[in-house]
């Protein structure tokens, strides 16, 4: 009985997640003058691939990256070089990444 109840709740939660807009949170912190620490937290499917494509598209060489699943959310951290001077502002880099993630979604 309890297993059937949990399975039903899981199906309802999955249906609600599919109908709801995807939540994404992107944190950007510049490290020195030409590097940045990034953290993407999302429930989106294929988030790691989309994030890496966005970094590649913006020519941000990845020095380190990690991915983990925490409570149904994907958390992806990356340290990237930021060769383009126009992206060395945290707000500009965040805006460019979010724009690119929306296009690959």
C-alpha cells in the first residue's frame, strides 16, 4: 500500500514538473581579471550538455567542471577563462550565458 502511494505521488510530481516552467539559477563570480566561477542550478533536462554548449559558444575555455544531483536539481560548477574583455563583468557574463542557455533549451 505504501509503495503504491509513493509511486502515485512520484507520478504526480513528475507531471507537475513537466507542466511547470524550468527553474534555473546562475551564479557568476569573477576570479581575478580573466577567470570566472560559475554555478548553474536547474531542474532542466540535459542541463550539463546545454551549459557546456553555452560555454563553448561564448569561447569560454573550461578549466574545471563538476556536476551533481541534489534533491532532484542538477548543480553544475565550472571555472572558465574569460578571454573577451566585454564578458569580464559579472552581470554581462551572466546575461550572455542566460541568453545562450535559453536559445539551447
